[in-house]
């Protein structure tokens, strides 16, 4: 199910256009290894091929330029290992293609493509014929963890004395765990955060965003919306967002509280969910939240995703010259840091016959050389590589190879953006605050959004909706 979230922070007030030649980012002239046929993820594990080489099969949603280049370099450095990429949705990485990044707000891939990948991987895993390495993005990982289908990376990565763990953002590197089992290693990551109106929050009494709960956050929203600001105006807490998106965002951040497991059975906290439904509806009924787009500084809070280090470098503009501040999203009340997600995190098939070779490939993807590649578009897990990518981006802007323009929603003139050393250091200072992996089942979040619509439209009571959600979620998770 496509991720449900509140509208991104800058979607209403600005459009970010980043245009650059992908060919200029190509760091090598080697032809990448040929990928396996599109959509095929069930070729099974293989220890060797007819040439005496080991073959490592890798199932991914799509093979982008970063992965394509990394495979070519790995095979050149490891002539005894072939990497067979099995992508479901092909990506065109040929030629001097220009790529336009429109900033936050992209809905992501088509749902049918997500389903195609999840179904193909699921079928391969259940048949015992899955790839050695499996990208877990878009997968219902809990059902595969329950069946012991993913190996514990601690047995390989955790015992490899040649792997310099201290060079990595360790809470990210080892953040994808199920209990004590380290089931996936992220190659990159993105950061989820809130942008808050600093003056409005202080006027309402302030907040400790490191430990605040959703109950505290929603109460603060109501208080802010009821107060008159210094200029005589009143702010909405949230704007330009549907109530179903808000409840979906709540459910994502509290997934581990709402969905629990006892023994082999999953349950959904119907009573707690009903409470959140009622609190969100009260925000809209009171006028503290609305679907009207008002702009990021005409509302108290908006969500944002920092998809790459470059987003942090351009943060001053997104904070409206000091009027805004970066906050942790509300959660369970524990100081867990900014949540992160990853669109390229690998689980190791427990039935793989090429585990050691698979780890060599993952370790190569985590190396400083590959993590610093210009084709790495998200946050590198390697700490020094984050600074390298920021420096590369600043140089690209200065040379004109890349151009960033920020323009207002009213169509005013766009201004070019430059990145200073001070901005780079400020961006790097935020990275250590990243901590919690945002783990959830997207289908569960989709069920919540779908069923909740009836309550927010007034056609069903909160109790009935909460009961319906619990029934569908528990049926799905326990099937």
C-alpha cells in the first residue's frame, strides 16, 4: 500500500527544481553487468555457475544507476563472483537523460508495481526459491520473519573484524532489527521530521519533541489554534491535509504500539486507535486543522522528508529564515531520535548457499567509495560519505553542473540556491539525531486510511470504524 502521510512541508509554499545530467554523475566508463529479465525474482540461490564463479542473486524493486554502477565495479574487483540483479520495475539509466526532482510530495511508484514486487518476492520465498539478497522495501517483513526466512546479519556482518562499524551511523546500520535479530542492512536512508513554527510553539508553552506523545502533540495543536498570534492572526495547527492522512501518519509512528504480537498471534489495539480517531476528528471539527492549503508558515506543523543530504543543506530556506525548526515526530514517549526509512535495505535469504559472497557484495555497497558515489541520491550510511556528498553537491552548484531554484507558490521569480560551508556543517550536525527505523506494514496503513474515511465523513461512528479496522488487520496479519 502506498505510504500515507501528511503533506510535505514545502509542497504548498514552494517548488524545488533540481536538474542535472545523470551522465555527468557517472563515475566510471565500465559497462554495467546485464540485469536478469524484468520482473523475475525467483531464480533461486546459487553457489556457482558453469564458469566456476559464485553467483549472488539480488531481488530489488528496481535497479537504479547507483546499483548498476556498483555491480559493475564489484564484479571488476571480484572476478570470482557474479551479481545477478532481478528487478521488477525497470529503470531507464541509459544515455544523457536529464532528471528533474520536484522536491517533497512525490507519490512514489504505482501501487500495481509495488504489488507486483511484493507478490513475486512472496511467492519465491514461500516456494523456497528466492534470491540470496532481498530488498525489503514494500514487503510485509513480519510474515517472513515469523517463518524464519531471513538470516541474522549478526552472524556475518557482526563477526567480520575487517568491517569498520565505527565509520557508520550505527543506529541506522543496525536499526532494522526484530528483537535481537538484525534482519536487514540499509544501504541508504531518508529521514522523517516535522517542521514547526517556532514562535507559535513557544507562545503555547513549548514542547519537548524528543519525548512527546501523540496525545501531547494533538493537545498542543488545539491550544495553538485557539490563541491569537503577535500580529493578531490565528494559525491552524495543520493545513492542506486530509484527516485520513493524519490518522495514517499517527498509525505509522505508533505501529509497534497499535499492532502487537503474543506467541504466533497478532492483535490490533482497537480501543487506543478509537481514541486517536476521535482526537484527530476533534482537530478538524474545531478548525485547528483543515484541508485548505495555507502555506508552511501559516500553520504550526507540517511533515517533511529529508531524502538526501542536499535537502539538509538547503534547510535554511525551508525553515523560512529562522521562523521554523526541525522537530521529532510525536511517538510513544521514548527518546528514539528522528525516524528513518530506506528504499534499499537487504535481507539475507536464510536458505542462501552464497551467504559469504552476498555479504561481500553488501559490504562493498557500504564502502566509502561506493557510498560517496555521485549516483547515491539518498543519505549514505557511511558517516564521512555524507560530508563528501554535500561537498560534491556544493561544487556542482558552483560549477553550474547542477542548479537548484526555489520559487514561491504564487509564481514569483525563482532564486538560485548556493550551499555554504556553514550550511554543510549545520546539516552534518543533524545526522547523529537519526535513530528509529520507521517499521510498519504498508497494507495495514492502507486498511486504516480506507476504513477511517467513513468516520471522518460522518457515515460511521468511531467505535464501528475501530472495530472494522481491528478485524481486517488481524485477519490479514494472522492469515
